[in-house]
């Protein structure tokens, strides 16, 4: 079974019956896709699940960022989005005196941060005051296409559970397409990366969880 | 704007590569003496006198040869001339910018040029049309399309492959029938980088980003050395360089076979 | 032209052979390789990403920055590397044509960079470039209201013909490259040089649009091909 793929300009619904959701626009009485993806129209909205594209930050996302610049009272964080995010000293779990930012976070440091605000001009604020938030000091980071993140996690984290169960690795999937992996067994890590690459490549197919389970020896 | 190196490589990635290196392992699982898959496609363009597309892993380079007629240099009135240029256009990497060639591109072109020139790959004595007046000038242009490390070897190989089947366009200048470009045997370039005292061949982009020193050697068919370029601010010991050249001998033989297929 | 057949054996309303492949480059966010007659084009898209230096940023929308470039060995006489006046103009009209379909307001302060490399040229490179760029944009997931497509018509020996070869372009009477949004048939780009009566112009536009429709199908197939995969058990 194959899911139907639509392209920019494809008709994806009737504007009298449904509302335009993500990746969909209305023109006249029709709804059109604005980007390449798969149609999802179970509710009142027609949405396009994108199959490609850069990370589009939204509030509440936990992402993996890299410190890009340090100012007197804030850091600039590369979050793999079109724009870097701002991490102010108020949004970290430490009391940072003015001009002392680099005592806590240096350029090149890797962090799990949470997106707390995105304004109209796409100024982004992130915080380190979330449960998952922390500085990452070990393991490795791999990059995948941000549009493939939902597949790596799976429905109710089903895929992620499979990946963790069969490799024994610690995995954190940032919404921005960066994945943090920590494990003791190099072979298991290699296998895990291979599985993630397979998910990335076959994200738009069905029966993927079963195939990955089989691949990992389940 | 030059992006400082630290911005591109996260601390975690640096630590991870360093830890692997201490165990003699590479991030993509290759052996220290293992190239990524090499793919050579020859004569794929219509307007070029010779052309080739070379892929080393994800790196992709297009080479094109054009020939024109010009005056010889006064000190070699019966010899043709050659010129090599390289472009690192923004299509190949998010970090490349448009504009005139920067030092990286110029170094790359000159290293490729030296290998070809010093190995006598193009027989310059057969490029004379009228002594002192008219000779062939061979232009080699290297256009990088996808950058995932090791441009030195990809460009050198692409240049050699493009020259291999190139044609001198005598007809275009009403000088008779077209002739194959007179070539001998090509130089083969092998590039190594060093990080954490670990020396590996055919660096991927990840490895280049943390490399402290780089070494390129071009070998001829007999295994003799025709060009060398040591790059970056790190250092090698004499013994390390001797080892590199020994290791390069095997790679050069394998790549030469691929090129001659 | 002889008995309604052109020098290369085509009918007046026939396109040259076209081959399109989506997603061929590793580093780019979206890419496309296209062969159209003797043209070979590689196009790539980077972004949306923050526009640099900051003073070029538009706080209300993304900048669309297309760069059309002919590589030195793509033409009969070697071309010096770097932009000349012709490629600067083509880059400008291409940027504008593509911007016409992109939802730029979704990405304030950003830039969407489109690279078009002409590796081998044989007339109609700007249309081939726009067609390839459109596929690369879709591959990069850029939101657009349509998938733009381009094709030229022209006049040779007094006959209106589709998709000129370089000989026809040199010897011909007129060349009319257009780019359209195929869903609405809006004109995104139109240039013309030569000599045409208003009636011939009407005929040429109609023919070029017909060409665009055919090319549009190939673009869609190429994108579907990349994202299509084996049937699942």
C-alpha cells in the first residue's frame, strides 16, 4: 500500500467541507497543497504532512541546539531552523552574572532546549528550564531530515520504543532533526544509526515499524 | 563572511570523533586505509572537449576540458600550455559563497595542476601548431557540485578522467581533423588527514572539519612522487610522511585501475 | 524547415527529449538534475535560512535569491568563470519568477537560495534552469502555490515552433521563453527577442503554454519517483 503524495498546487479538498491546515491554502472553493507531502484530512482540517523541508520551530518543541555565540547576558543557539534562537540568562537553571555567560556555556556546547516563544518576525526564545533540558557532554549527535522526526518517534513513541528496546541505547530525538545517542556497545550504535537512516529513507511507507523490528532482530 | 570553525563542529561531535580516533575507528565505520566508493563517468558533456563526473562517497565534482589556440611562452616556443581553475560554488555546500575564487579554491586548482603538469600527463610537445606562433592551450575547469570532503582527490581524478578522452578541436579552427589530446599516464592523488594522531585516507567532511593537518601526494605510474601539498596548521613527523607515502602507493594503484577501466 | 519538419526531425509543436531527476545532491536541501535536448542542468535549493549579512534581511518576508551560472566548459568557446551581464539578468528574472509562487511571508528575515548550474548548454537554458529549480524547490519542501514550469516558443522560417534548438535560435526570427504557474496559467516570466506579428505572438504563447503543460507532467513524475518506493507487504 502506498500513501498518496501531493505536490505544491495539488487539489487536496473542498473549502466548503474542510478548513485549510498546515501546508494547505484556500483559493476559491478549493483547498490546495502548498508543499510536497502526504494528505491528512481525518478531522475538520486538511493538513499536509511534509516529506522534506527545514525545521519550523513551534512553542513547546524540545530541540538539540549548539551554542553559536555568547553575549554578556545571553547565548545565540543554532537550532537547525532558518533562524538562531536566543537563550537569555533568565532561562537557564543557574544564576549567571552579567558578562559571565561563557563560564557556563561555551561556543560549540550542545544543549537540549525547549522553545518558549516564536514571534511574527520569527524571533525565537529557548529555555533550559524544562525536564528534558540539559547540557550534552557525551555520546553522539546524528542529523536527520526534520520532516522525518515524527516517523522516528512513531505513534505513541512506538518506533522509539522499538529502537531503544533492541539496541539498549539511550536516544533523545530533538524535534529539529538532531538525535542524541548514547550507548556502550559500538556495534549496537552502528545498527541503531542504520535503522534510523532506514526510517528516514522509507518514512512515507507503511509497515515500517514491523520492518525495523525485524531488522533489529525482533 | 568566514564562519569560524568552532561554529560548524559541536563539542559533542569533536569529542566523539576524538574518542573513536583513539580506538582507531572512523565515524563512518571505514578502516583508516579505506576510500569511500569511487565512481567515474567519462565524456558526459557535449560542449566540453573532454569531461568527467567523479563521485567519492557523497562528494561530486564535474571536470571539463576546453582547448583554445594561443601564443606559446617565449621560453618554450614549441610547447602548448595548460591552465587549471576550480570553483567552489554555493550549490555544493551551505558554506560556499558566490564570488571570485577564494584561497581554498585557488590552492585546490594549483595542487591538481601540479600533479598533471609534473607527471607530464599532457604531452605539451605535441600541442604545437606553428612553432613560436600557435599552440594549443588546454583549460581544465573543476566545478564542485556536492561537497562531503576530499576535494583534492575528487578534483584530481575528475581532471585526469576528463583529459583521458579529450579531443583537440582542429576542425573548429579549420586546421584539419580533430585529434585525441596527447596524454601519457595520469598522476593519482591521495589525500590523508590527521586528527588526534590518527591518520586516515580520503577524509569525509566530518573528519576534515576537525583535521589538524592534511597531506596530499600525487604519484605517477612508477610510484614516484610528482606533487605534494601539506595543508592546515598541524604538523607531521618525517616518519609519518614516509608512512603516508607508502600507504598512498597501494591506493594509487587501485585508483589507477579504476581510471583505466 | 522542410515539409513541416524541423532540422532535428521534430514537428513544429514537439519538445526535445527531457529527463528529470529529483533529489540528486547530498548537501543541498533540495535538488534536481535535468537534461533537455543538449542542455544539462543541476539545480539546488538551500533554505529558508537566515539572510546574511543582516542588513539585507526583509522583516516581512524571505528573499528569493536565484543564481544562474554557466560553467566554463558548458559552451563552445570557454566562458570565463563568474557572472557576466547575461547571467546576472537571467538570475534576476528567475528569482522574480520563482518568488511569484513562493509563500515568502512565512519566512521573514530568511533567504531561499536557488543555484542553477548549466553544465552543458544548447539553447533554452533559462527555461531548463527554472524548470529544474522548481523541482528542487518542491524537493526542499518550500511552500508554493504552484509548481512553476518554463518553456520557449519561437519563429523559424516564418513558422511558429516550440522549444528552439541553438541553430534555430541563431537562424530563427524570434524566441519567446515563458514561465507559468500551470494551475492558473499565470505568466511568471516572459521575455522575447526578434520579430513577431501580434497574431504570431498569440500563437507562440499558446504553443509555449502547451509545452509547459507537457514539461509540468515530467516534473511531477520526477518528484513522485523520488518519493515513491516499493510496495509494502
